[in-house]
C-alpha cells in the first residue's frame, strides 16, 4: 500500500468528534489528528509491516500506524533496530504509551530490551525517558528486574510533566506489585514525584483500603 492509499484510508476512516476529544488530551500536538480509534489502526498496521520505512509521519494516524507496525515485527533483532530509530521521534505521551504497549516482544526478550531501557532512562530527551519508565512498568516490574528498576527510578531526574507522570506511574506499579521493596524507596523521591506516586497508588483499585489509609496518614515534612 503506497502513501497515497494510506492517506486516503485515513481520511475515509476519520472521525472528527473523536479527533477533537483525543487532541484535547495531548497538549501541544504537532500533527493533525483524524480520530481513528487505536484498535482500528492496530489492525491496519499488520498490513504494513514490510513497508515501515515507506510510512510517512505527517499525521498522528500515520505515526501510530508506524508504531503498531514496528510492534508486529516478529524478529526481535530487526524490531530493536526499528525501535532505536523511532524512539527519538516520540514527542508526546500518547505516541510513547501506544508504542510501549505495542512492543510485546519485550516480555519474551527481557535481556535484549533491558539494555535499551536502562540506557533511555538516562536520556536527555524527555520522551525517551518516559519511554523507559513506561516500558519498565509494563514489562520489567517483576522478580528479575525490580531492584534494578527501583534503583533507576529513585535516581531519575525528569524535567517535564509527562515524564514526571511516567516515573510516578512506574513507581506506583512497583509499589502495587512489590510493596515491601518499594515502600522504603518512596522517601528517596523528590516531593513532587512522591505526591504524584502517592496519588496514583491511592487511585488504584489493586491496593486495599488499609494500605491506602496508612499512605494517607503518612506526612512528609518536605511535601507540606
């Protein structure tokens, strides 16, 4: 399928109401959004795996088609090449999180992906950092990696809101799955990240009421 056909398909499946709502959730969006729902884009992307390099990125939908197409690459080494090419292009949380969700190979090939994740966590590019944090919470919050994940998260210094939220989200997931290991680490977070993490834990339906109450009662002086 050439680019003209892809653009035509996007226009035919556009939904102005969905586009308006979705765009409102992504401040500073740099590309036009047509409002095609993600499951539809994901299904279409299966047809484009062999044409990833030909895909343009002039609309949100074209970018997301590329995101999902990369996710469908079966050979992990070939996939990682495309991941490394694409990650620096991420410029908003929606693309970042959609990309992370698409990279299900990371669950099977932990060691290969961890090399990327721990490197991107130190990146000076904001959305490379968020990519690392979201990948951690999706695929590396487990027995084998929890210690390394926590060590990276408590040392990270995110600068923008989206990246701070990504770190807090990852920290909250660590707390939910590995409370005993994570709870002592909360005191090492900055006041802002601690507040964000605490809020995400309190909002979770996977944390029981007693734990939530104890967290509510906790009072950090530097968070006052």
